[in-house]
């Protein structure tokens, strides 16, 4: 556990260094859309010059970044001129609630569908086809279509996208588990499916389910941006998109760091599932 | 005919049809027919035009070719990088292996969409459309290799202790020779990884473009054309706006079919 924790801290620190380097050495870091407007060009250039002086060296920039995180403000937004944390704080709950509801609904859908499809003798197209089509639709397109036909909100779109992916893995894993020799033997002897699921299949699949849950969380984080932007949900994805459009790199950097932290925490969930099973 | 073979033929047919449309004399993805903005289907513009009067069929065909070519290149780069890193980690010193897997963890901890947005927004405002396309696919390649590298690393470690490898090392083959013999043994692992990456990259580009952060205009891209779906006034005028989405779904299903067969 201690070794895993040390590795996680190292990963987070490396993510911070890597993303800061990426932003600092990006060719467009010292440019602003306001420079193109004669009314704001002088102010924008002065601000960029001040920023250039502040972030003269990478070490200085990293120290400012870490200091900002320790102070709890994470720097100042270029676009709004307020501490980044002030922008992020109210949006964390919105995105968190959307993620939780979306993932819960997706798992419920995927579990029900995969239990029904894996228990049948032949894998049916009735279950496979919708999942294959959903996997072939980009999140942004699915969200736009739902908006156009005025049915389904951000939670449903997120859940459908995740459920299709989860179903694909769950169906395969459950089908394999149902065909295990000891399960086949038990079925032949008349042991009830419910008991088999509870006593043999689910415990055997637990590590895979843990890994799949982490994967769901990572997929959901990436799908968050198009869904929040298209449904106009004031969450972290929408903030990141706004920051990207307006080249507000301090905000984008902080949101990316939070997302990386969330991915690492999701990975911890999977690690704990394996540890719990092995205990 | 198997599903994978059918999907491959469908894909080849689409690519050939798209190439024929783009190579047609007088076809241009950026030419604006000012007389016919948002026109419906006609002999001159079989799939109508967009709000700037550009031929939609030519643009969709060019987007298909660009997206597939870019995704194929990105998948090839990421698979080659994964093969290199995974093999190096398995056969190099222990510290190199540990370091390579740590770098993989760092990349895997970064959600693609956020990193893509960060890189795309950090480009200069004067970036040329061709450069924006190259950067988009290069970034996808740079983000796509870690998961594959982990799989290659595991495969290479398993091969390291296999009978033929022990025999080869015992007979005095040097490390470079061993790796040369190892690579063909890793192909069954690398080819599915390569094929699975292609639809993932196509979807990532489409999502990024649909947010207005993908390949810049006037170059056509799936994402750029999906962006049109946000214009409800345009949707009322012509149903051809849905053509890029329908074609994208067909292409992705075909790519998935090919990948599953492998």
C-alpha cells in the first residue's frame, strides 16, 4: 500500500510538471485573442508581458503553481481575473453529481443487459446491435441529437455512452463465467442462477469489475466536456471548454490537474477491490 | 463472408468512392458557390451545400479521407512507440523498465479530452489549417501509446522467460538479435492494438472538432461538420446536415468490425 501511495504521489507530481511544461513551452502561451482587437490590444500585451516576467523560468512557474495549490487559489484566471479556485469550487459539485448519476445509471443498464444477454444460449443481436451503434457515435453527436429531439438530458447521454462500453466488457466476462466448468456442473445439478451469481460468478469477477469501474470513471471524465458544453451544464467540463476557447491556460491547467487526480483516485478504487478480494 | 471481411470491403469501397469524389475535375472542398448557400440536393451538388455554399459531398468525402489517413498515421506512430517502449522496458535495465511504466502511468492519468484541449488552445492564433490537423493527430498519437505499451511490456516479459528465448540466449545471441526475433512474436499483440486505436482516434478527433477545437477551417473534418448540427436554423432547411454523422457511424462500425475480427 505504501509503495502504491508513493507511486501515486510521484505520478501526480509528474503530471503537474508535465502539464506545466507543456503549457509554458506551447508556441501560443504568450498570445491572447484580445491582442487582435485594437481597443484591448495594449492592455492584453501589458498583461502578457507581466506574465512573461512571472514565468521567466520553468522552475519559477512550477513553484508558483505548487504555491498556488498549497495556498488554495491555484493562480488567477486570465479571462475573469479572479482566483481559479473560486471558479472551480461551485462547479465541482455540479460535475460530481452528473458523474455519479451517469455512472450509476450506466452500471444499472449495463448490468441488467449483460445479465440477460449472457444467460441466454446464443448472444442476441437485440443486445449487441444497440451497444455497437452507441459505441460508434461520438459523445458530442449523441448529446446534440438528444437535444434536437428534445428527449434525454446530460445524465442519460452520459449513461448511454458508458453503458455501451461497460456492456461490451461485462457481457464477455459474464458469458465466460457462466461457461466455467464448476458453474456448468452446478447448473446441471440444479443450483439456482441467483445463488450461482452471488456465490461464484460475482466474487470471481470482482477484480475485473473494479478495473471496469475505474475505466468507466475515466471515460466519463472525457465525455464530460462535450456533454456539459452541449447541454449548457455549468460544470468543470464547460469551464475547461470556455478556458480552451478563450486561451485561459491557468484555468485549463488546474482543471486538467483535478481530472488527473480523479483518474488516480479511480485507479485506487480498482486497487482496493483487488486487495479486498485477496485479503 | 465473415463480418470482418465484409467490414473491410465496405471501408475500402467508401474510401474509393470518397477518393473518386474528391479527385473529380472541378471538385474543391473550399470553393464557395455564392449563388447556392444551404442548397438542397441537385445535379451540381448531390448532397447540397453548407451555409457558405460549399459542396457537402466533396467536404464529407475529403473529411473521410483526412480522418482515416490521420488516424491511421497516428495509430501507426503510437503502436510503433508502444512497441519500442514496451520492449525496451522488458529487456533494458530494471530501472529503465520501472521508469517507462511510470511514464505510462503519468500519461494514463491524464484524460485525453482535457489534454487535447490544452494543447489545441495553446497553439498560436495564426496556426495554419494543415498544421492544426497535423498537431491534432500527433497529439492523439502521443496520448495513445501508453496503454498499448503496457500490453507490449507484459507480452515481452512473458516472452523473456519462454523456452525459445532461453534457448536463444543460451546459444549466445546478443540482445539486439534477440529483440529482432522477438518482434514477430509480438505482432499478434500489436496488430489488434493498432486496429483498435484507429476508431478511438477518429472519435476523439470528431469530439474535439464538434467543440470547435479540432482541425481549423477551411479543411473539412468530421468534427467540423458535426458542429453544423448545433445550427437549428440549418437543420430546418436541409436534412443533408445529417450525412456526415450517418457516414461517420458507418465508418466507425466498419472499423470496429475489422478490429474485432483481428
